[in-house]
C-alpha cells in the first residue's frame, strides 16, 4: 500500500506527496498530464503572447503574465500570485470557465505553511530552520481527509555542501505506518543522485540520477516502474534543452506512467518547445518548465511547491 501511494504521487518528495490530487480531469492521464499542460483539455487561449509552448503535434499555446495583477496563465492553468501575502491560487480552465482548485501560502524562507483545497482539505505546515536551511516540517491536517498527519526531518551531512540536505526522513499516518527516506548525493553543489527507501522493503523504491551542463540541469533519469521499484535500469528520462546562451528551448520526457511500466526508447513521449520570448518567464517561474528547486528531489508538476520572490521587486 505504501508503494502504491508513493507511485501515485509520481515519486515526489514530501511537498508534493502532501498535496491533494491535482485535478479530477488529469488523474487518468497522470503520466502525460502531470508534466504537460498541453495534454489535458482546456478552453482556448484568451489571447496571444510572445511566449508560446509547442507540443509534439506542433500545436502551440500561449503563456501570459500580468505583473500588475499577478496572474500567470497557461493553456490549462491560471495562477494568481500575491507577492505580499506569498500565496499562489491555482485554477483550471474548464469548459465552464476558470475554476479554483487550491491555494498555497508560503513562509519568508519559501516553504509552504498552509494549503487550502476545493475538496475541503486544509493543512498547516510548521517549519523549523537553521538560518535558511529547513530542518523539520510538522504536517497537520485541519480539514478534509486527503492528507495524513506526519513529520519530515532534513539532515545536512555533506561538509562541503552544507546548504543542501542529504537525508530526509518522513513519517506519516497516526500509526506511523508510512515511513520513507530520501538519500541525496551532492557533487559540486548539485544533487546528482536521489534514492527513496521504504524501511519495510528490501529494495530501493526509486533512484533519480541527474546530469548537468555546467551549473544547468540537463537530464534526470528515474529508475522505478509504475508497479516495481528500482532495478538498476532507468525507466523515464526528463531532459531540458538549451541554446548556446543557456536559455531553455524545450523540455522532453521519454517514458510515461500509464498504469504500466514505462520504457525509455529514445523517442520523447512529451515535448514542450519554448519560444525565445519565454526566457524571462521561465527564469521567474522555473517550475513552468518542471525544474526542481534546491530542496526538491524530482522534476515537478506545473505548480510551485517552493516560493521564490520576484527579483525585480
């Protein structure tokens, strides 16, 4: 059961594991939809923008950002961002119009402190720090049944990379029956390997290995099938392509989860090509291109789990 829960969370870390299901219309298409805003249905774009995302079929959709209102809009998602309150309200473009789904509130360091979801889920996150290094999070549901109470602790055991955690231990449910550990290997200030272990199993649940082009993330490979744990062979590859100046030009995913074991075959199953005008938006909102933050372990859904303020303010 623990493995199924972790697989349904697509192998995400605590911040994502503790988030209710994204959208009812996306559940059946987790592998394709979770990593591509072009894979699920939505209303047509309201207007053109200099930033365009193009999928495998050649279909292009615009991304717009209104700094005065704080509204960021993709083909499927609408994010209302309040820089003062440090909140992001996530809505979905449905045939009936824009429908709110959840709101995240973040603390001054940038980690989530509260989640409110349309299904009634309410969760408080109490974070403890050493300077800006997160040490512990207490997860306390106050409404709904989507999230289990629990704790997560972070340990910094690499003397040469003291700002990046190397071990994360999580315990969930009142009976503490869901336990798992992340172990991360740091090289030259980058996470190059992350392993997820379940104490009640003899095999590693998942292994994520990353490569970098200088300081820029180039690929992440996941060794873990939909039903099976790590077996030494990567099952999904995520790639970020860039131009000679380091600007993102595309995101690709080779292998998907569709209630079967994914396969890397050299042909992308998901492709998002970014027009040159997307550069500023992707720098401001790297999670639009599924880039993980430093305290995260895996490529992300198209939503922020860590707050980073607007550098122009």
